[in-house]
C-alpha cells in the first residue's frame, strides 16, 4: 500500500459510501482521501479527536 491510498482495510469489509462515518458526523461519500485516512486512523486507534473538517 502506498501512502496515497485510503486506509480502509483495517475496518474489515469496505463500508458503503452512503453509510455514516463512525468517527465523525459526515457520510462517507463526503470524505476526500485525507478525510478517509484521518477517520480510519481515529477509529482504528480509538483516538479522542474531532472531525478533520473543523
């Protein structure tokens, strides 16, 4: 995996883009590549941080 690819494999099955994000209040289809990586890391490592969109 290169550093430009979203980190989605750690979440198990690939979520549907219309599903809500488990790390922030935005739907997954509103995430850009950086948002996907940020929210995936937030979820995987159980980090107590806010949304990257703020």
